[in-house]
C-alpha cells in the first residue's frame, strides 16, 4: 500500500509516525533535510528584506596576502546561462560576482546581488559563497568555499563559469 505524505503536514517534524488504516501497522519515518535544501524563513530577517546594499556584506579593498599571478591572466568565461559567452579578466585579486553592483555582474535573475567572492593568491584561487539565496555549486555540490584549479567550473544561479589561467 502506498501513502502520500504532504510536506506541509510533516515538514516541521524530525520524525513522523502513522498507522495504516488497512492493516493497522505502525510506520515511523525520519525526515532528513538535504544540505542544499531551501528553507523558508518567516518572517524574513532584516538582512533578507534589504535591497542588497548592506555595507556589512561588502568586502573592503584590503588585498594583503593576495596577488594576481605574474605573467598570467585569470579569465572567467560564462559557459551557460543568460550571459553565455561573456568573458571577464580579473584585474584585482579579490572580486565579487553577482548582479548589478558586484565587481563582475551577470544578467541572471537567479544570481544574488553579491553572490560569491573570488580571492587570488598567485595561482591559488578560492571561491566563497556570500550567503547567496540559491547557493554556489562546485562539482554539482552546494559549497560555502572551494579551491579552484585551472579549468575548474562552478555554477551560480543558472550560469556556469569556467576559470582559466592563460599566459599573457
């Protein structure tokens, strides 16, 4: 026999127990949330209601310990999504990716205003999610941070971006 459990009825509980009306057997189901699942927060906290210009979310231009690689260019190529074909060259060792207002702006409605951050230490490139709504994905896994190597791809919103190091 098959039972349909509605998320609205069981989603707030870590375990659900029910009894089959036909055979009388009791069943217990554990509800496990996926790490990349979306949770609805109600009421929204003030930072989520803001217009995305909260100065506490912005990163200062402090590049101590960071540097672009000598003799190489760091390129970001958008391979899928609304901005497909767009190529960015990093001109500073710390940049934000997002929509209008970010250092590198994508025309993708699924991308947060300040979605993620790239920090470059010579040829070591770190990707950090900036608590974006839809997350940052590397190797098809939602991630808070990842180390990128030449040719690595990551996804923000519906846009896939390839990072390459190219000789000047």
